[in-house]
C-alpha cells in the first residue's frame, strides 16, 4: 500500500493568504493523518524549531474569504478560526 499523496491533492489544499502560500491546519493534519488539535499542540510545544512566521491565526476577514471559496464547506462548522501554516 502506497502512502504517497498525489501532488494534485496537496496543491488543492494550498491557499494564498497575506501573500504567502499556506495550508490550513485541518488540511495539514488530514495529510499527516492526525487530529487538528494534536498537530497544533505539537507545533506549539516545539515552536522553537520553526521560523517565527511559520504559523498564524487567520483574522475574521481571511477566514470568511477562505470559506467563501467553497460552495459546500465543512469549514463553516468550525467554532474557531483556522491556523495557517507557511511552507
């Protein structure tokens, strides 16, 4: 069984926010097959290993713009605004 993820699947999860190519935390967690909270907690516990601008909280406008890109979106059910990770 191949664990490789097709490039197209990854590319579809990349968004441009604040002029940077980013992946939303829940998409990155899905690719790594972990829970979103687990991914965020792991990064925060090891934040010293990442560049200062590696992750950021989306503001309300960014969050609303993101969900407006999807016709039917599971993002709309999120209680918290997503976190973006810069690659």
